[in-house]
């Protein structure tokens, strides 16, 4: 009888540890996913800004020809700001 109680108690503790580990892993995964999305948004802003600056440097006489690159940069910047504030 004592052995059965000990086994049941041990299994209960094991299940509790497993559930705690799973909950911790899920929390960690959600935090990492948020960080990854934010890093990707930041990388997009940096890349689109570099493209826009390059376009301006190549079209000094006619910067309006870089309007598309400017719009992409501004869209990326808005997306990054929204991601940084936790919106989507």
C-alpha cells in the first residue's frame, strides 16, 4: 500500500514538473517569436533606408525618381514602429 502511494506521488510530481517545463518552453517560444519579428522589421527598415539613400545618391538631379524607394522605407518604418509597440 505504501509503495502504491509513493508511486502515485512520484508520478504526480513528474507530471507537474513536465507541465511546468512545457509552460516555460511555450512562454520562451512566444518571447523569442516576438523578438524575431521585431528584429526582422528592424532589418527591413535598415535595408529599405540603404536602398533609398543609394537611389538618392544616384539621382541627385532628380530625387523624385526615388519616390517608390521612399514609400517602401516609410512603410517599413511604420511596420517597425507598430511591431515595437506590440501592434500588428
